[in-house]
């Protein structure tokens, strides 16, 4: 399994699990809700989820998303602006 995942981390799906593309698709409606929010939002989640959200709001290519370093035990503040964070 590790060899297959290493070959394409974005599309690899663990048995009975999700790929990063699956997560991106699952988070799409939630991201739209976050974009509509007017008040601050605190998001606590697993690193994979946080990678997808961070990559989206910073305009990162989704192919780079699985390799994004998300620090543990830290608060990351994103301040929304027009067409970027």
C-alpha cells in the first residue's frame, strides 16, 4: 500500500478510506459555507483536512496539497481577502 500511495498521494485511496481528491470533494460545500461566514471561525481537524482547507484558501494547486506541512499544536490564522487569503 505504501508504494502505491507514494506513487500518487493525491489520488491514492486506502482500502475503505479516502483519497485527497475524495476529501476535496467532501469539503467543497463546507468551504463554501466558510467563505460566506462573516464572523471568525475556528477549525480543529486532522492534518489531511487542514491541508485541504489551507491549500484552498491560499490558492495552492491541489496537486501540492498532500505535501503541505501543517504544524501540530499551533493556531494558524487566515484572514480572508478578495481572491486570496
